[in-house]
């Protein structure tokens, strides 16, 4: 077999372990943590799926080593809690049986205890411990750890590692980055101690060295210990990359892998978890520089989903290992697909933060493009049918494509009809917005998957009652989508008006000054894109807030981008379009002209119910999916399409 990515797919030996290639699954929090902080059955399925998908190692996150000073409701491992050791043993088994190395992340949140708790009132009642007494930037008081507590925490890391090994884990990752406790000791910004654990560099690394030494004494030689660190804290007052290199060099004698991440929770969430506005692999430079200063293998992470980029990183010596987290939510089978040469079927992470918004909101996991995530044991996997049926799918957007793929994978005979000249639906409009390119590519990937699954795709073919009668399908999936809302304003049909869905067809029509009418998610993201191009952008929204339809993780960075480059007009209604711009009614009830050469209409979508009503009785099995029910998002479309395909 021809190996397209020989460096990425080459094995690597670390300690006494052989890893099958260089693609590792990064720590991601468990999905169902029991009341006594054990791994629930859904969590076992969650981690096992990444092993099934071909990752060389799968890391369980986060095992809180010292609950007495870290009150987060995350995983605990001890012999006193019935089922604790067993839950970890079952998880390690589930990972190992698919050829992956099971690893567990040992963690202490320090002064950020309770970060992921849904009950924020309870979080506020926790005692936050750190290296030093103080007050967090958000006003939360922090209590400095005593030497006795430090010694007990050091021992707890070793005890947790020992129990993890006993449970069958073959590697441990010590979390010393992102502003968590070990990082707080390493950081000159957090650490204001005046004893042997604070002050000079040698004192600030003492806590980490004691922890790593204690772990090694418990797990023995040859058992890999991985150190996860921020290559730079990336904020004024924190340590920079130069000191990050010193930290890595000072600790490498105690570890087998140095895993280089970035940033600090309080100041750099979007440095650690790169948003769609950042370049892919934006933090690789940190690992590349640290690798020059150490002799142990170095791992890198940060919005890396393209196998060409992965291969270049390994081949050029920037890093030895590629870690993926969100990408392996979007497509757990990314490693297997790359190994088999089917990289064109890899579903790329959209970096939409659906996954990270769901956890603090509902304490579960969900992915915009993968309906299986968090529900791996719910009997939702694609299984072959005994009696194939003829399936007609009306509409080639996200929901229609996903339904067609799933039905075809089950063995049904599937015909998908799309009224336009290309599938992808509303995703086609994303191709002109640089930071949303993955959304456009999702449509292309789904089309590839559909064709490989045997779906017959007919373009320029609207589904009518007559066509349905001629085809006589056993099942009819209605995925006829939505239409953009165009308000009946005078001048809205002028040459200087562009509907946001159609922007990709003629981006050159948009002038150097723009008024975007509509401050929902689509309008906000279009405004940011146009501002990034150097245009002067005004954003008009009749409500008192922007993008209420945006999730709680994506919205802060989107609002930051809006604040940087876009002039916002809230509680402002469009009245008419002129060749000078958009005449509006401001919050005081006065008419004002908001100037712009072009007006972009982005006021929302309306479900295409007329086509649904015309076709709803076209087959013995009929299912509506996606925006034709109610315009929403990719997450809803993928979920409904997938289940429609399963239900036939």
C-alpha cells in the first residue's frame, strides 16, 4: 500500500511502549461523571470511540488528584469509593482493546476549581487554593497552600498515578499548563511565595519536580510520564517562550514526553482553544522552539486537522507527535481514514465551540458535525438492514446529505435530488468567508461520502409531487431547507443590496463601506469578515443584543472581533435603502442615515413549509429534517438527518 504520509504514520517508541503512529487523542473531559466522581458508561464509550477511530493514544481527562483542595466535580480515583477503580479499569480496557495506549491526565485546578461546574453558585462557594494568597481578576479570593498541603498534593499525584497503572493505564499525563495549579507555581504572575516554592526560577519549578519525582517512584522506569505545559502563558506578567524553554529543559530528565500547549485559563482561553478566526496550527511554533532545547519527544496541539500540515510538522522536526481534541470529536476516525488514504472523507472540525459550550451548559458533550458524540452507547451506530428500501431525499443541504449517507450506509437504495446546480445548501454561502471555510468544505466532504456510499445525486432536480409519484419511494426525507428573509423595505431590491446567502456569488459587488442589516450570528460573522478585508462596516440590529443565537463559547470571541472593527447600532430598525446607505430609526425614534455603498441583508431564514406541505404524503415513511422544520444550525441538521437515515 502506498503511504502518503510516511512521517506521520511512522511508529514511535516511548519508554517501554510502541505507539502505532504519531496521531494522539488529547485530553477531553468525560461526558457522564457519576455523583461520586467515577466514569459513567457513556464516558467509557466516549473514550473508546477515539480508540476505535485509530488514535495511537487516548487520554482520559481530568483526574483530580486532591479533591480536598480542588473542589471541581471532575474525576476522582481512590480505593474508598466503591466503583472508582473499576470505572477506570473498564475505561482502560475499552481503549486498549482497539490497539491504542490508554493514558490519564492527572490534574489540579488550583485557584480555578469548579471551572466546569454548571452550578455557578456552588462554584462561588468553593475555597480556591493557589500558590499564594490573593484575589483573582474576577474577584474570587485565593488562599495560599501551606507546605503541609503541598506535600500532601505531591503524594496524591503519585498515589493517583499508581492507581491508574493498577487500573491498566499505560501512561500518565501531568497537567502543568493552562493556568492550572502546577502552572500557577511555575508562573511569576501567579506565584508570589517567599519560601522555597517561590521567587527564583529554581524555586518555582520545585513543586513540579517533586510531583514528577514522586510519580516516577510509583510507576517505575519505562512507564511513560507526559508533561503537559504551556509553551508560553501569552500574557504580560506571565512567563514567555524563552522561559518556557527553560522549564521544559529543567524538567525533561523526569519525563518521557513534553506536550506543548499554550496560554492560561484566565487570560487566554482562545490561545489554548484556537477559534475559527485563528490560523490552523497557530501554536506549533511553541513546540518547535522547545524541541530545540530538549532531547525527549515533543508533542504539539492546536487546531490541527489537515494531514498535509501534520506530515510537514513531523517531517520538518517541529514536533514528534500530533495531538487532536476537537478534530477527534468531529471525526473520531480521522487517523484510520488518513492511514487508509481516505483523507477526503475526513470531516473537519468547524471550531464552532458547540462541544465546549455544551459541557458547562448541560454537563454533556455534543458536536456540530458528529451526532454520535456523547451518545456512543445509545444504540445509534449504523447497522445494515435486512430489507433494503428505496429512499428519496428532497434537498442536498446538510440534513439531506447526512440522511442520504446514513441510509445508504445501511444498505438502502438512495436517490438525492437537489434543485440547484450543487449540493451543500446554505453551506455554499460560507465559501467566501475565510474563517468559515471548513463549513463550506463540510458540504464537499458530505458529497464525497454520499457518492462513496452509493447515493445517486441528481442536480437541478426539484422534487415535485409528480416526481415523487414517478419514483414511488418507500421512504421520503424532506430536507427542503429555508429561504432568506428579505424585509419589504423600499429600495431593498436595489443593485447595492446583497442578500448574505448570495454574497459568495459576487463578493466583488460589495463596496468599501458596508451596512449589514441583521445582527444575528450570520450577520455578525459576515460583518467581521468584511471588516477583516479592510472595509468600513456598520452593523444594524433592532434588538438590544447581538448574536443571541450564538453559543456561550463562540460568542465572546465573536463579540471581541465585532468590538475591534465594526460600528454597532442596537435597537435600530431599517426603514429604507438608498444609494447612500440604509435609513434607519434609531433608539430615540429619529430617522438617521447609516452610510454605506452596499447593504448586506442578513435578517434570518424562513422555513420552506410550502414544499413540505406539498410532499408530506408522498411515501409510507416521511420525515422532515433540518431548516424546513425551523431554521437553526448545523448541529440540528446533522442530528436530524442522521436519525432519519437510521429510522428507515
